[in-house]
C-alpha cells in the first residue's frame, strides 16, 4: 500500500516567497485517518503523491534540496528518488521525444500525458519498473517548460 501524501502550493505574500506545504495521512490501525501538518486545504492547488519515485540520486541534489529533504525526514540511506506528484513535469526516454510533459490523474491512474491533437498517455506505475522517469519541474513553478513544447507543436 502506498503512502497517502499531498502537497499544496502556498502563494507568495509580501513577506514570503511561494512554497510547497507537504502533508499526509497516517493509518495506524487500518481504519483511523489522521491529517498531519494540514493548513487550509485547497483541492485545486493540491496534488497527490503517485507512489512512484524518479531516478534522481541523492548526490545529484543541490545542497538546498538535501537540506529541505532532511527536514522532511529523508537522508542518503532512505532516499529512493524524488517523489512524483500530480502536476509534476517529467521526462521519460522514448516518450514525447524526450520533452517534458505533465503527470495527471486520468481513468483511475496516474499517467504521463503528452501530444497535441491526439494526446497520448502512459501508466506511470509501469514506467517505474525501468526507473527511467526524471522530474524536471512542475506546472506551477516551471510553466515555460510546457510552453516550449506547445510552441514547437505550432511550428510543425
């Protein structure tokens, strides 16, 4: 069973930059659900953890990323790769000509989705077997990664 975890983007204010709040559920006895670290929840800006990790190595992370992850309980010995959430932009070899595309929840599963007139999607859980998926951003912080793909499609 995978962890039920979420993240929500907290908008920038005059005093603070935008940041991500991570929270989840514990199911201690199988039927009791307790929300943890929960602020005001907005489902339009919250994304669920897919249960899949990308292939990023601990040593490939910046010092700032490692520091943030340590605050969330990760270290080199427990690192499995970046958690992949809905709204993340990923690259997967052999998919979408190696260009970034978003993770969405569709037809009861998390998929990588790309393409213009006839969109293509693939099950993210199947990709985890090859451990080839790489998170390169997300639709909120890095929208320009998707805009580049849309511009290229228009030129064709």
